[in-house]
C-alpha cells in the first residue's frame, strides 16, 4: 500500500480566512511547484486566486461553496482558460501507468473536467476509457439494463450517483480489466467519495485495479489527522489504509486543508428535496456518448451538435447557410446540469473561430 503526494518541498504555505454570512472559512494551503500554468516550463504555479472564489451555499451539509474559476460552472470562463487547466492537470499524471486505464469523473461538477483531462491524457494513453457518474437514469430501450453500480457522495446535496456499463462487449471487457483508475473531480475534502467509488467499482467486477490516482484541481484532503470543525468528527485514516491492496496517488494544482466555524445564530435554511435519480416522464434526448457510458471518444455527437447550432444561427438571421462573420463579439454558451462538455466544445470552437466567447 502506498499513499503518495507530489513533491512539496519547494511549495509555499499560505493562510487565509473568508467570512461568509453563515460562518468563517479558514484555509491553509500550498501551491504546487510541479503544476505550471499553461504548461509553461517555468516557476509559475497556480495561486488560490487563479482557481477559486467563495460563496454561501444553501445546504445544511456544507454552508459554503468553492467557486471554481476554471471549470465554467457558476461563473463564465473563457474556453481557453478551461482547456489550459484540463491540460495542466493531466500533465501531472505519470506516463508509466499500468493499462487498461479508466478515467472517471464525478457528476455533476466534474463531467466536463474529466472529459478534458481524458482528452489530454489520450496523447499518452490513446486507449484510455472515459466514464462519468450521473444522477440521471438512462432509460432508453438500448441501455435500460446497463447499470454497473451506484455509490454515495456523502457531503453532497444529491448524494446518490449512478455508473453505467457498456453494451459493447469489447468495451465492457476493457472496463472490467482496468488496472489504473484516474478519478477526476474539482475538489476533494475527506477522500470519502474516492473510497466509495473504488469500493463500488471493485464490488461491481473491477477486481484487477492496481492503482488509483485522485486527480483534482484543488485537494483539501491532505490534512487527514485534523478535526473537521463542521462535523466534530475525526478525519478518516490515510487513504492508502482505506484502499487495501491498491497504490494511491494524488495529483492537484493546489492543496491544503479547511476548517469551518459557524457564525453565532446562523440564519436557518430550507433545503429542497433534490436527491433523486428516478427517471422523469420524458425520455432523455440522445446527444452522443460523451461519458455517461464508457467511451474512447468524448467528442461523439459534437459534429451534429455543431451543425444544429449553425443551422439555428443561420435561420435566426434569415440566411441560407451559416456565416461566421455574423457572429457577435461577445458570446455566452450556457451548459446545463451534466450537459456541459459539448457546450464547452462549441464555445471552444467559437473562440477559435471568432473573437472571445465564454462558456
């Protein structure tokens, strides 16, 4: 059993306090000298202000939110900024991993991040599979029996996740034979979700796993021995001790620990019931397989998506065909829920085709 971090001997440690209406968030964090912005070979590490802002959250389990500045969620972000973060994070993953390799992303926040990291990793691991968790039951005739496993994300407002297998026998065989799991998320706090995912996958048949690489933009789970003042619980044991027989590694752009202190008499909140994975009354529209099922190609469906956009844009302007010169200078591409990867690819296409859209 191994529990490894990137070399932090040359990393600087900082402290910061953020006061929010319902309490105070105290941070101790380190930059990562190995994570150079924009893949530059120089000492230009990601800083806290490059990656995060902070906000109040309507959630009794966690009263604050880490607002990512590179994910394209909550706040608009230039696609090029997102792509740089995807690539810089992927570059931290070693080049000698045992194969087959599975890249798995956490719904809903990290489904775009995981696809971007997977795409960057495919320059070194072209046969790596991408598989995202989802909170939406896939109920078309072709995949109604394809559920592989479920797991819980304990701190989330919607804790239950679904993971689907492949209906293609070759892809399914590769999935079950995976030796390396690269788990991608925007942040880690306790490591509990990682343990839950690995346990669920092993129980579902991925019994050949040798290595797990927790790959996050920000890793808050490094201070495993401190008390989390939000719950008054002792943090769990080292990750390697919780993943028997598996090497465990962490990769991140920034790391540290946080403590939350409630404000005196915080305003009570009402949390709506959103923790459901039941299918709705309307079937999901097919947009290609961008990771809800195991895939080698996360861009599946993008060409049709782009063509639909171009046709709609031309129709709106009463034109027979798409005219790139008619694109406005400022464009917002708005993804929704888990459907963010194809909108990102569209925004990236627009950014390289026109001026400066944001996703």
